[in-house]
């Protein structure tokens, strides 16, 4: 990485979302709301809009700062969903939430058409697992809208990403990828402060890759942008202790604490109340340590 990264020192703890500034000096929790029939952890539970809205309000009461609404599963082996279907799943939920609550909403999509519909409905953030690689119009939309933008690293595509993931050095390659995507995004007119990076735990990674990324997540702060950790209930936990998906809370919280100790302040989770409690208590203990 030969280019001077100092030019990207834009305030690592400030995230610009449609004219608002989110400050990540303290931890923020993004609650996962999958409006899908087939997501890996809660597929089908919230496909009904009324249940999805109730779940969103429950997560807000439990301490979520952001609700991440997704209408297409990106679990390993999943297949793409038609944009019209995806829009029909997410927009009614977003419209209802924005009409009754002062809530920050993220749309989890790779498609610019879905992102635009969600932003028009009141969303503030685009969470893009393809980091702009899946739709060449996404950068233009994010630039024009001023939306917050989460760029995730993924090797391959959801359908095949876990078939045979391989890296020379996963840390180096993920950091190189982020640097290239940051350059491309800012060249397209996206402000640096709109961008957050997600290392993509479980997206084209082996168990060793995932552990190395989480254990060294502090090394990704060189680009001076916030890092989001999305490790909640993921398969690497079960690969260590053979736990089923619904028994991975402890492992999920362990990943949160490890990342928090390394400076991460944004966490995408299923279990909002438990994550809020562990972060609040851990932060309080830290404040009183010598």
C-alpha cells in the first residue's frame, strides 16, 4: 500500500449518514431484522411485516441504535432474490418504522434499485455485502443520497463463497481490498465519512481466517474509518464448540468483547439486549480500572 493513507484521515469515530453525524466513541448496536424465508439464523420468523415491525420495536427497546433490514439471505449457498421481491419485503417495514419511530434504519442489499427504494422510504444507511461490486450504480446512488455506506469484504459470492476459500494472508488481503474500495468509492463522489468497513466474518473465510480477522481487527483501523463486526451466531462458533445456531450467544458475545477491546464500536447482532448489557457492564468496569 504505497499511497499515503493520511489523506483518508477523516475522523475514525464519525459516521456521516444523510446529513447526520453518528459518533462511535461509545458502542453502537445494529439489530438484525431479516425479512426473509431463508436466512441462516432466523429465516421465516419475520417475513410477516407485522412481526418484523414488532421485532424492530423490541430491539429498539432492548438498546439497538440501528435496525438493519434485509430482504435477501446471503448465507452460504443462498441464491439471489429478484429486486422486485426484495423491495416488496423491505419497503413496507421501513415505511412503517419511519412513520412511528425516530429510528436509524439500514438496508442490507447488494442492489441499487432496492437501496433506492429503501432510502426513498426513509432508510439512512446502505449495508452492501458486495462493497459496490455487485451493482455498478450503487456508488452513484450512495454519493447522491449521502447515505451511510457499509462496505463488506467477501471472497466470491454467497452461492459458492464457502466452497474453498483461500488466502495468502487474510489480514493483508482484506486490508488491501478495503483500501481499493475506499479509493473507488471516494473517486465516485462518496465522502470518506460516509464509509464503514466490515471484514465479512463467514463470507468466504475458513475458521482460521475468521479467528485471525477478529483477533487482529485492530489492524484494519489504518484507513481511519470505523469497523463493524458482524459475528453474531456465525458458523465459526459452532466449528469450535459444536454448538447449534440457537446456542451461540456466548460465542457471539466473546467476539464482541474481543473486538471492543481492539477499538471496534459498531456491532451487528441478533441478540440486542444481551449485547447491550455486556457492552455496558464491560465499559463500566473499564472506566473504574487502574
